[in-house]
């Protein structure tokens, strides 16, 4: 069920009303059943995968908690294998098999194993990582096993963040499902404003920019450098509005019912470095990799070369998490290289710019350019297309002609929308609009803008594919 659909609007209204009509236990059952329905609206049979992993992790947590010594590791491994096994089978089997086939072909051997037409369950990477964080935290003795099977199931299935995050830790969310939240109009106002702003970012900005991006990236060899440059710049803001818009709707929908989910974005395009960018972009994933991969690898507590290698491994794996293709691996690896070069520059060349108005903006611009260039690999359909896009962007001779599916007014309106986005999120971020008079006019204005200015093409959220 897409957040940007009429079906979801009715679903959200009905579930929210029923939620406040029920006692605590009834609410838990309502949310679990509603979350199952929400997920099954995509493809019903895949709920069986969640069911299996929920059962495995629920019982594995108790075994981990009671065991001593090496047995704890074995029970944790059982849980992780179950979760990663489904992810590997559906998301990475064909990718691995194709690469094995390529290597065998180099020595004249045919790969006897065929690819299987497996459709990736929506949001599999997200709820796999959330489920894994639960058993890892139990193993680390940071959280006790959840005794209530229904509440644990809701932790994994909670519909607002089920398919695209934020990826929550048990410490932040599980105790909230044990809490009875009284009706609070302040929570409802804050939640609805957040939903409206997220919807605006998705249907008015992201889906409008997608018209230009999809056109240019469908056949980059036929486009001019100018067309591809504008499309690439637009994509930076499309993916941000698309993904942060989803997070806004998820956080807002949960807030309406009293729940508090973690923030997932913090204006990433005003970052002055790549490391700051990753403290602001997809925060729930970047902290997940930090706590469960980077630190276990040794983090910064190892030698210099190993420290750099740890960073590179984390970002390469992060790229692979996003998609089973070499374009994603390169995208992640580029960010790892950016960070390593920044550390080398700081340690050996001491090339830090003095802090000031213009130097800060120069660093923001440089960081944005580096991030935008890496997005080319994220968006391109393959390596060859990514190379074509970059070659044309950096070739002055290719800037002859400019093709766009948008007319001049629509093109400039898209630029204005980006300016409005940055104005709101940079300068108006902390203005309180939840007070009753401001709430009504802002919520109404955002909803009217979505209705009259939105692009309704049934575009699913970009991160649903992960």
C-alpha cells in the first residue's frame, strides 16, 4: 500500500480512529492486524517470510539470553543466518550467480545453475535489519527478550516504518508498544503536519522532478550534457524528497497515535563534509552500520591502514545493501573513498579551511557536488549508462541542445520548489506550526498544494525497492 494513494488515506483514518476507541490490548491487536493488511496489499504471500523470521528471532532471543559462553554465539548465528538467508536468496542470489557465470565464462566453462525469477519482497532489507538489531541487542545484554509474542511481532511489523524505515532499535520502540497513549490533540497536530509535509515533498517535488530525471536517464546516450546535468541535479533532490518524505509520513503517522520514531534525516545537503553528510542522511541506517559492522570490525581502534579498510568495507557493504548491482557497490565505495581521502588530507596535509561564511558555503557546495556525482551510479540503469552520463557532463562539447519533457514554466517551477524546500528545511525548520491557528492553515495549504500541484502517477517510493 503506497503512502501516496487514496487507499492509504482511508486506511490511516480508519486505523487511527479505531486505535483511540480501543483499550491497550485491543490497540496492539489492531495495529498488528492493520500492519499485516498493509504489507499484504503489496503481495500477500510474502508475509510468510516475515512470519518465519519473527518466529525464529522471538525464540532465538530467549535461547541467547539463557545461554552461556559459545552457545550464545551459536544461537545469535542461527538468528542472523535465518534473516540474512532470506535476504540473500531473494536479493543477491541472481547477482552472485551472474558474476560466478561471468568468471566461469572467462575460462570457457558454462555455469550450470540458472537464474531464478524471484521478485524481491518489498522493504525486505529494512525489516531484516530491524529484526537483526533485536537479537544483537539481546546478545549484547542491552535489551531483555520481549516476552509478549504479539508485541514483538508488532515491533517487526509496525506499518508506518515497515517497508522503508526508520530502522528502529528495540530500546527505542518496544517499550512504547507497552504504553497506553491517551488521546492528545498536540500529538495529532504534530503528526498530521509531518504527514502533510512529507506528502508535499513526495507528490509535489519528488514526483515532479522525476519527470525530468526519468526522461534523461531512460536513454542517456541520446541526451545532451546539459540535459543530463540538470537531470542529475534534480535527482539529488528527488531522492531526498522521496525518501525523507516517506520518513516524514512514517514518523507523522506514528506520532498521531502517540509513538515517537527516530529522525532519519537532518538537512543533509547543508553538510560541510562527507562524514557530516552521513550523520544527516539515512541516520537509522548509518548508525546501524556503525554499531553492528564498523565497530565490530575494530572501528578506529586499529592501525591506520586497517581503519581506512574498515571504512571502505562498511560503505561497500552499504552500497550492496541498497541493491544487487555493481552500480550500487561503486556508489557506496565512492563514499568510502571520499571519507578515506578526507582523513588522509586532514592527517598528512592539514588542509582544513578556516571557518567563515564563504568558506563554509564553499565546503557545502563541494560536498553537494561529490554526493551528486555519486548519485549518478545510484540512478543509472547500469555501469555503461553511468559512464555515459559522467562523460557527457564533463565534456563541454556535449552541451549542445537541451531536451526536456517539461515546458519552460514547469522547469522553472521545479527550481522554485527546490528553493522552497531548502528555505523550509534550513531556515524555517524550528518554527512551531503545531499551535492550533497555524496548524489549520498550514495543514490546509499543504493538502491543497498536494491536490492541485501534485504529480499523481502512482510512483512508488524509491527506497521501497530495497
